[in-house]
C-alpha cells in the first residue's frame, strides 16, 4: 500500500465552504523572517521570539457562493491527505 501523503485539489462547492475557515484556527509563532534587499540581492534573517506567541488569521468575509458552478471564475481548495 502507498504511504505517501497526497494533495487533493477540488473546485469549491457548498460542502467545502465549511472547511475554508477551519484553516483560521490559532497557531503558534516562534519567530519571524526579516527579508532584506541590498545591492539587488535578497537575503533574510530568522529572529526567534523570547516567548512563543499565538495568533490566527481573521475569518474571510467573502461570498463564496459567487465562485461555485461559474464559467467565468472559480476557486479551488487544496487539501493534504496524511497517511
């Protein structure tokens, strides 16, 4: 049996709308990445916080139904299936 994780990409439908805001659960921040552009070259520094912080993304306030079963626009939801 195949034990690899799989990514499933599905067009958004009414049943999947509930899953969208599940991604807005709280998560821990241990630090941050600070990018820098000097003389046309990108670099970055990793800065660890003294204390772990918790944050979340705000809930999207979009009318998701405007993207379902449309010919002129679409949204897709990618899900990682862990094995």
